C-alpha cells in the first residue's frame, strides 16, 4: 500500500527543472506527479514516475543527488471537506504529515493526494481503518 | 611626529650594533629557556655563541607556525608562568589557536611600539582615538589601546560591531584618530552616510588601518570618503601583534619596521635562501627584545620585499612594502585568519557532509562575506527541506563556534564545484585588494 517517490536536489538556477524533465523524457520515463519545495537557495523536487528504478538510474548518472522514499497515495472524496476529513483524522491520531501534494490524474471521480509520513505503516493502517481508499503503486500507475 | 627619535632615526651602523647585542642575548635566553629552540640549535650543530654577526643569523634554523602548534599552548614560553601577565591567541590551521604570552616588560615595549605607530600615522598627545579594532584574544584592540594611552591620547575602546552606535560616538565625542581594519573603515563611512552623517563634518585627521591586506586604491577610497590621512600598520600575534611595522604619514610608501626590536629578512620560500633588499619573497622575523615569547626566524608566510632607501620622514628604519600575498592559502575574513583546512575539519565533524566544499569570499558593503558551498551528496540529501535547512544551520553554527567567523552556507548540487585537473578549487576570493 506504499508508493515509491523519488526526490532530486536542485539548485535554484534556471533550467534545472527542465533538465530533469528532459532527462526523464529521453529515458521514456513518464512523470505522473511532481512537486517542488524550494527555499531561496535550493529546491527539492519530488516525483512519482512510472519507472522509479530507471528514473533513479538516469538521474544519478547525470550527477544528480537522488533519494527514494515511500509515500502514501490516498483518494480524497470529490466534495467539500474531503481533504479536511483525512487531515483531521491524521491530526487527531497525532500523525504528522511531512508534506503532501496532488496527483495529476483522478481516480474515478476522486482526487488523489500524495502524503509523506515519518511513520508510514501506522498512517496506512489508520487510513484503511477509517475507510479511506489507499492506492497501491500498480493502481496508481494504471490511472 | 617621531615618538622615539633616538631609536627611529638611529644611524644604521649604531642600529646594527644594537641589533647584534640584543640578538645574541635573545638567542642565549631562548636556548636556555625553551627546549624546542635548544633542540633545533643542537640539530643544526650550532650554539648561540657562534652567532657573531647579523649575517650569521642565516645559519639559524627557521621556526614555523607548525612548530608553534606542536608546542601548544605554552611550550614556546621562555619565562615561568608567574612572569606572564597577558595571553593572546590567533587561529591556526587545525582549529587549535596559536597562543602567545607577554611579560610586563613585553606589554610595555609593545605599547611603546604602538605609540610610535600611532605617531607615525599622525596621532599626537591630546588626540582622541576611536579604537574599533576587536578587543579580546585578537591582539588588535588591546594593542592599539595601550599604544594610544602610552602616547598620551584619550582612547575610546569602542571595539568592533554596533556600527550605528559607533557613528553616534564619532559625532558626539569628536575623535580625531581612527583605528580599525580598512574594510571596517569603509563600512563605517557607508553607515554614516545612511544615517545622514558626513565624515567631512566629523573631526578625524588620520587613521591607522591594518590586520588585513589592502591596496593603494582602497587607501584613496578611504581618504576620500572618510576625509582623513590613512596609513597601513602591520603585525602578527606570533611576533607581537600590531606595531611590528607602520607607514609614516609623510611618505606612505612602505612600512618602517621597528628594527631595534625585530630583525626582518626576506627569503625564497622554496629554498629558504636569504634574498637581498629589493627582492620579493617570504618575510621572516626574529624578535630580539621579547621575554615571554621570543621568535627566531619565524616564517610569516607573507610575501613582500624590503626597501633600505632613506625616507623623507627622517626614520632610518628599513621599510617593507605592502604585503602582496601569502605562501599558503590563509584567508583573512574581517581580520580573522581562516585556513580552508580549518573549515574542512569543521565540515568533517558533520557526518552527512562529504569533503566537497568551496569557500567564496566577497566584499559586500565593504565587509568581507564568506560563503561556504557544500555539495549535497547521497548522505546529506533528504526529501525534507526542513532537514536540509537544519544541516545548513548546523554547519554555520560549527564554523562560528570553532573559527569565530560568520559564514553563509549554500548547499549546491553534486559535482558543481569547479575542479581543476580533478582537484577541487577550494577558494575563490572575489575581493579586490
Ligand atoms: Zn618614513
């Protein structure tokens, strides 16, 4: 019930993001979700791709620092309060969301959010227990 | 004004015989009191008694910063601790500082030399000295302070920092002499301008600036912006501190070395061979009157040349040209000595950091700014921005704690630091000196 995310360290200079995109395109890797967190000096690019192993390999070979992390992809009901429901559930249980971002594709009519937890196993258990749909990697890439 | 007419204008012949007498006594004392020096003499197969002329000095072995480090902290002291009244220290190559000691007579002599230096720059009894050199382990603040008091001037011991308050003091106390690093002088000028205070309306007539290398261009800029006459002062704590040599305000062409206390030599840094007057090489000093911490042929790593032509000011003391470089990679950041190897050892204590770093020095608003670029390798990288920022802060704090300098830390991509022939370029100094 976990999805692999890769993250890439980028300096804040123009063209770096485009370069990552072009390296992945050349390797036939499809970017399914992407979020950039940045400071004034640097940024961390987080990606969900259809082939994590290949993406990591080509980016490393081009000199990037690449990390791999397990994240959770969860369906968020497509109605007001959908996201709030999940966040308050997590908040009540004391599970800290390190960061989150939206997946490009929808699952049926629902939005998909990517969550990064420190304690991922507990988070997955909690979500499932409360009827939140958690997508596997395969399900996610098939969207 | 010449503070000590007798010694500063002594005929060369008399000066040289005084030097020889003092040198012989100083070598005897160091040999008797400091095991390190005794061992060095023995290894070279000589005794102090064999030094019969100033020319014989070149047979004596050199002393290096490494030697001082090996004898950390008090191993080079030539007097018992109960005679040492002051201890100063400057940073060394490994984070261990170089420690120097002074007897009451050393402090007295140093004050005399600083009084001479201030007078050479244009100060006099009755002047008010705004002393913005840092007070503390660094020799600048207390050195200038004691010299100003010895001269009979009034000292404002303002030390470094709090620039706005400094400008207010300059307006209200009407100091006439400024002592600080040349870059801080320019910083003061800018701060004053921002506060709507013009140096033209202040009362300065002269400034004695040192503790970092500076150029003729910078002198012009300081003199224009601060409306005062600027001279260069040189010194290093191992030799005594500031007041080893100073420019006279009449000529402003080379720094008169106080040769009745220190014998300067220029050597070829590669072969160690003595070079004649006029040739450029590494500056070497032998102290001939110091009690607590005598130095014998101490290699300063500073590159310059000596000029023995008579000077219009009347001093007969030889002049050294402005220091033009270093034989090692030492950087002076806001008056603090920094070696790249020190930064490296600080970085190595943080286990996430790999030894891929670069130091970039810029001068922004006339202040030195040190940026430490660190490559983000696999060990350091995290998908959490918070964690990366925490590492930046940790590096910054370590550098400040261990080296006493504030640095900006910039995380950069792997392999982005320029490498020349496979070797990383460790230092980029963008300051125009
Ligand atoms: Zn002169």
